């Protein structure tokens, strides 16, 4: 975990989002033993969303963050807020049935509405821009995209999705690379770090107490048993059973509480190794160009929607408020980042937009997302008083906010919506800590080869 954290720190140092972040207060480390109703581990979108909702319910909430609020994936991602899930709806349909799958789809739409409502309610200055476009590079991928649209319209009533043929797609995007697309007016994009910092401010105003630079060393349940009814129970080791109240320990303090929410994603390996085995940290990277000017920027994406293709290893990009192009893609399944990140990513950008050959790159950064084996989110409990949220699989900007709200509902005793997700079965990655990364690399190479054939 320490090595991953060090790599993650190196990847964020040249982030465009860090360079353009709104001023935000720092929060002192935990340096005492305190009591709370709920202790949340992780000050990203999921943890802060839960903190905001729980504090508004009148609970005493303490949030512990190893680095700074928004330091992880929440504050450095592509900024695209999309409906649905990284897995699409297959795991929901196959494991839970059509009715539950439909409910899950509707909750993903609710996640987008929740994000926009919070931006308005808490006056979060984060450059929200509506519109999300998914594009296909090959005729094979275009057929798959069209099949998906028809499925979503027929089974889920998603008639807001607009099919675009090749000419219509190229009319929106200044690139000859694409042969079809789907426009979703409900999605959109924003500055993710400023949005996360806005949630942190809202949670603090509501009464939640944030402690940064407070890495959690251990968590202990006051119950010591796995929640009844879990489909794939996770054994709680003796070291995580405290008796009495739950307890969270840092190097300089402790929180004694009634409930713990783990929302640290890829950074929880040392705290909850039984959860870490169910996700894989995958690196993804982004560059920002120099400002293009309004006219040249509009020629790239005429409606300023965010764009992603449907390749297995996808490109994703959007225009920032200052008319830079933010271009992301190229994943690393080995946690080894490209040696010259800016140059490597620039090659991918020029494959899509060769007309930018004269434009410089000013920022290059990246981070790690937590993918599950089936790409569906992994929510659940490892004890009656320890809830967790993980496995957003690169699709969490909007979903993580709703996940935090669902966790808050469950902690407050209204668990029906949260428990829909706990019914999803998740397999651990094979091979343990030493072999799961090489095994995943081989698997991903196989999928990539299939895509090229």
C-alpha cells in the first residue's frame, strides 16, 4: 500500500486540477481519542457524501483522510459524470433480475440529479457542463454501441439516448476517427477536485469533523460477526474485533464510534486486506494542453460535451472551462506508469486530433482506480458496524456521491436501497497479492488483442 501511495503522490504533482483548485481550508490531523456516532475512512466523493448526509441527520461524524480531501481518484479523474455502471447492466440482470436491474439503472440517473442538486444547493464552483457523447472507432464497435442503445431504450426506457451515424458524429467532433456515436444529454462533466472540495466544505458546515494527514492503521468492530444474509460473506479476522464500540486508530489518535464506513478504495489494503483482494488498482492518465482559444476549442467538440469511446482500453476527453483539451486514456494494469507520461499521452491525443500537433502539453497526471472482477460496484458490510464502498471501476464521479448517500441511509436504519448492491456477488482476483497483477495483465492483453482482430 505504501508503494502505491508513493506512486499516486508522484502522479498528482503535475495535475491541472491541483493547479486550478479553489482555495480550501486545511484540516488538522487527529491527535486525541474522540467519540462519534460514525467514523468515515476516506475523504473522497463517497466518504464526503456520506458525511454530509449523516451530519444533516444530526449524527456526530468524524472523517479521517490519510492525505488531503480529494487527493485520490475523486480529485484527479477525467471529470466525466455518466449514467450507468462500468459493467453496464449485465451483472445486475444476471444476478438480480430485471426489476432490480431497472432499479439500479434508475439510481444511476438519480446520482446525476443528486450531483447537480448539490452543486446548486451548496454553490459549488466546479464548471458543470451538460452532455456526454460515447463514440465508436470501428464498425464492429458501432454495432455493439447500437445494440446497447436499443437494449437500454427497450428494457430501461432510456429514450433520451440519441443515436448518431458517422456523419452526425463527425459533425460534433473535429476528428475523422469515429463512425458512430450516442449522445446522452443527462450526463456531463466538471472539475472533479473543485466539486470534491465543495462537498468537503458542505459536510463541514453541516457539522462533520474532518481530519487530514490522519492515515488509519487499524479498524476494529464492536460486534465481531459478519452481517447475516450476505451472499458472499467476508470473514472478519480476530484483529478487527474489539468488543463494545467500534474503534479506528491512527498514529496519533483514536475514534470510538457506533459505526465505521470504509470509503478509501485502493488505499485500504493494509486496513482491510479481505476487501483489497476484491479490487485491483489500475492506473489511468490525463494530459492538459495549453489553452486553445474559444474558436479552436469549439472546432474539436462543437457542443462541448465530454467524449469517450467504447474500446476496452478507451480514450476519454473534454474541454476545460479555459478552453484546454483534457485528454485521458492508456491504462496500466501493473501499477507501473509510462516513463514520459506527457509524450506518451500526447501520441494518443494526436491519433484523434492530428490538427493539435502544434499545441503544447502543460500538465500530465494520473492516479489509480479500483476495478472489480466484473466491473460492477462492490458495496457491503464486513460486520454489522462496518460498512464499505469500493469498486467503482472508473465510473464513480456521479455514482460515488449516491453511494455515500445510500450508505448513510443504511447506517441510519434504512438499508433497502443499499442492500440491492450488496446482493451482487464479487470474486476476489486470483493469485493473491503477488500473482493477481501479472494474471490481470495477461487477461487484459487478451481482451486488447481480441479488440484489435
